[in-house]
C-alpha cells in the first residue's frame, strides 16, 4: 500500500480555511484532519477543531517530543500532535494540517514531501468584512489578525499552491484538485505500480 500524503493548509484568519475544509471533508470523508493542541479559549459555537489545553499541558507535550511543530500566535500556543500524523501517513491516508506560515516552514523542513496550499481572500477589504461578519473576535482582535494576515501573505512564496477563496464552491474544487492530482504523482504510486507489474 502507498503511504498517505501530508497536506499543509495555511492562510490568514478569516480567509475561509475551515469553511473550505468542511466542504471538502463532506466530499472526501477518507481525508483526515490533524487536530491541533491550542492554549487559546474556545470560541462560542466552536466544535472539535482543536484540543483546548492549558499552557502547562502544552509545555509537557512539547517536552515529551509529542509535537511535530508548534508556534506562538497572538499570545497563544498552537501545535501539531506528532503521532496522529505519522499514523495516518503509514496507514495510507491523506492528512491535512491547518497551520500558520511558521509551522508550515518547520514541517516542510522536516517532511519535504508535504504539499502546501495557501488560501487567499479576494481582497483585504473582504477579509475584514468576513472577520466582522463571523463575529467571533473583538474589533481589536480583528485588527491584530489583519496585521498578522499581511505578515503571512508576505511569505506566500514558500507555498506550492495558492487558492483564491472568492466563490466557495470554486475554492473547494481547487483544493480538491490539488489533493487528487498529488495522489497521482508517480512517486506517490510507485509502490503500488511495482507490486502489480
Ligand atoms: P478561517 O478558518 O480561515 O479563519 P472561516 O472558514 O472561519 O476562516 O471563514 C471566515 C468567515 O468567512 C466565516 O464567517 C465564513 O462563513 C465566511 N466565508 C468563508 N468562505 C467564504 C466565501 N467564499 N464567501 C463568503 N463568505 C465566506
Ligand atoms: P485561530 O485562532 O484563528 O483558530 O488560528 C490562528 C492561526 O493558528 C491560524 O493561522 C491557524 O492556521 C494557526 N494554527 C492552528 N493550529 C496550528 C498548529 O497546530 N500549529 C501552527 N503552527 N499553527 C496553527
């Protein structure tokens, strides 16, 4: 059996990563999602996207080498648990990690075969409107996220693919296409081909 692929998805807060991925998982329930450990507070109505833990718990996991990467973002820690990612890849499943640009850079160094996708909003103005409409942050927090967005977009060249999230259905199709064509790369099918022929 061929190994699974690691897919990194990044993009400014409010660019639509969650919305796109939720639609993608409806179409492809076989694709796994890496649930990050985070020390920030749960937003109202936020489901099981994260393991919400204390800073002490986070630091302990880090000490025990249980995280593939981590980053501090606006005063909170966010990290990717190592074992679920390794297990999914070994089991032949694709797994998506939704992480920031610093985390993406760290993972690409450790696992250069990972593919990376950056989600862009149609414009900064629309990003601001979407964050406001989402209504999960205060105006000050939105300002911080917009500043952070500019810093992240400045590092977009480190990504393999860029998807504009204008029409949601188009953006979902674009991400789907990238993941499916990656599966068809020769090196990702080499083991299966050698076994069969
Ligand atoms: P992220 O996960 O990147 O922080 P979200 O998925 O929470 O972003 O999206 C931010 C807001 O924008 C949400 O309220 C979402 O419903 C809305 N949104 C996402 N994609 C689109 C789109 N293509 N068109 C209009 N609104 C969108
Ligand atoms: P939010 O607070 O909006 O959910 O996430 C803030 C930022 O942290 C986003 O850019 C998101 O992609 C990133 N993030 C979420 N989980 C992780 C993680 O495990 N590692 C890293 N490095 N960033 C993460």
